[in-house]
């Protein structure tokens, strides 16, 4: 059994049935956070089982842009669809729609697996170690992050509270960061499509195609501008949620903080692979920031 459109459809149908059971079934009277945590426990088990059946480890990746959106609307539903929570849920939906589209056109829903999992599997080198990594990091920790970075929606008021100036600043920042992420992904997609279409003529490639990686556009200033946009989106949603409280510090800040740490770790590992493949990447690292833009 391999990951293909049919198995992926079955997976999402099971996730949808699980979510509906939790929200409308015996847990209907529980808090939004309780429901979100219950769904996540089920999707962790589903992801683990499907990864063992298919030897494909991108099941959590396929939930990354979809499950957090569902969580956002669960928060909105439990808050009586108050205007602050609905706005936050709409922002999360914009984020999810854009990311889902980008993931789909790269083959994520047709059976393509993140190439890094195979490399990590080989580095770990034994089935027991890989199973533990699959369970604890790929399935559990990453999906725990879904709870964490959507948790700021749980502190939004359940009444139609007036927006503050900071609320509008947060919405503006969200739009800016989402735009950065969208542009960066499009630039990278365009480059990769051209690169692999031209791959048989590698000896004739020039500039970026010859060096093997993108270093123009937004990538001139950041090696991972899409990460910068992604992190900015969830920091903006946290800022929007905090704008309805007397302090900018709230325990739900742990969500965007943990997400930031994940992206830092992902950057380090991904660049270790890229550096081993492309000799000129070391020079590029001296010119562009890792995630935050460097304009000097």
C-alpha cells in the first residue's frame, strides 16, 4: 500500500469523521481547547498508522495547512462566532488556502513525500530509532504545534468587542507576511519548474540554474523568505489576539515561539543538505540572512 490520491482521500475522510465526532458528538459540551486536543490525539494515531502502512512519512505535512484552519473555526464556533474570533478564523483560512494550493501543486496530495524524511531515516539508520522519531517528532510534536500556534484564538473575546488600533496593525502585518510568503513560494516554484525542465541541458545552464538554488528576488535578502512569512503570519495572529488584553504577554505566546524554534531547526537541517549538494551555497549564506531579511 502506497500513498496515492486514493489513500490520501481515505485519510482525510477519516480525519473529517473524527473531527465531526468530537465537535458534535459526546464532546460537544467541552471547551474548544479540549476538542482541538482530542482531535489532535486522533490524527496523531491516524498519521502514525498510515505512515507504517504506506512507508510515507508526510501525513502530518498534509495536515499542516488544513487542520489548523479547522481548529480556528472550532474556536469561532465555541465563541459564538464573535467578530474578533471570526476575523482571526478568516485570516487563518486565507493562510490555509494559500498553503494548501502551494502544497497541492508540488504534488503533496498525489503521493509526493518530503525528501528530508528519507535522508533522516538513513541518518538514524535503524528501524526502532526511526519509529521513535516518527512517533515523537513527525506525528506527535508537529501536531502538538497545531494546538500551540492556534491557541491564541482561544483567548479572543466571545462577544463583539471593539477592535483596538493594535488589532488593525496586526491584521495589516498578517497581510504583509502572507504576501511575502506567497511571493517567495511563487518565486521558488517558478525557479524549480524551470530548473528541472532544463536539467537535461545542465551544461548550458547559467547563473542560478547552474549554481542549483535560487538567490534572486526575495531570496536575495533571505535564504528562506517563505519561512519568514510563515512565522510572521502566526506572530501576527498572536498579536491580534493579545490586542484584546491588557498585556502583550500571554501564555499562548508559547505557540509562535515553539513554531519559530521548529523553523530554526528545519533551516539548519535543510541547509546542511543543500550545502553538501551545491558548493556555492556557502558563499550565498554570507550574503543573505537565514530567515530574517538582510538588506546589507
